[in-house]
């Protein structure tokens, strides 16, 4: 039964990926519910988090739980992006609108707080890839310039491993960091897995806040502005919509 929940997301899809840490158990727990709900779990990936308060995330908490933040603190618009480096839909969003986000950051119009979640660990061959990639990203965030951070973020989606297939070990992740200009110290941080635990802690806190904003339904990619969820599209128009909004 679990194989049905691992259907690949088409490259043009912006479907969200939801936490599946307890997916096999949830399938049986929900067995007595309506078939429509089961279909939603399989097709739409709808899994409800235990927290279902809904409404709005705490922006003060979000400011401290991002894996990395780019853009000026005085930018007129700030968003929180929730992604997982093992998430194909996140890769698609990066490919379709990453350049627009970067342009808005570099022009001073947008600050982005990236929250790298780790709930897709079990979709990776090693069972730990989401956490290790998030830890690598934190190493880069702590030691490198904004340009290198954005380049490494894009690079990890470019080299995203297939679900369930062989993924990248820490040495390979360090090599990708070297490719985008990271220092020897940053590469060693990645090789040693120094920031993996810290990245997991940030991911857990970030996921809780995302659940608060979505009524408990957590998925990647997701974007919040002022603590509230905003819609994304398969192209960069959603970025233009945010820049054209009156929120600040």
C-alpha cells in the first residue's frame, strides 16, 4: 500500500509534499474513514499535523528559525519559504521562479527567510538526506556570502537525488559547496555534519509555525507573508504579486 503514496510528482507540478514520517501508520489509522479521504492522502498528499490551530504563524519565531536569510532587513517585503531538498515540487518551484526571487532580493525589494524542512528523510535512499542537506545549507549560511548561499541553495535542487535512490554523502555535498565558491572551512563543516542537528531543530520549529498558519496541513513548498500563507504558481507571477502588494 505504501508504494501508492510515492507516485512521482510531474516536473510541471506545484503539488505540495506533506510530512510522511508516520505515513504507513496513518494509512491504517485512516482505514475506517471515507474512501475520499484516503484518495486525498494518495493523490494530494494531504496529511494533517497534530497541531491544527490555524490562522497565522508567529513572525518573531520565524525570524529566528530560518536555515538562512537573504535580502535586506529594510526590504519592503519579507516572505518565509518552506522547502525540503528532497522535494521534487520544491525543485520545480526553484527552477520556475528562483531567478525572480533572487532578482527581487538583489534589487532590495524582498527579504527571504528560507526554512529547510527535513520530513522527507524517509523518501531518500540513505534515510537522512533531507537533514544532511539542510545541515550543509546551514554551514554555508553561517560562513559564506549571500551570493554563495543562494548559489548553493540552487545547486542542491539542481542535483536533487531521485526519491528512494542513491543520494549524496557529506563529501559530495561539500564538493557542491566548493563548486559555488565555499571556503575550505565551510566544506569541512559539511563533511563533518557539524550543523545537521541544529538544522533539524530549526526545521522542527519552522514546521510547527507553518502548521499554525495552515490549520495543521504542512507541505512543501509553502510560502508565508506576514505569517499567512500565500499561493504560488508554476511560474514567477507569484513573486510579482508579492512585490506589487501593499504588505510591508
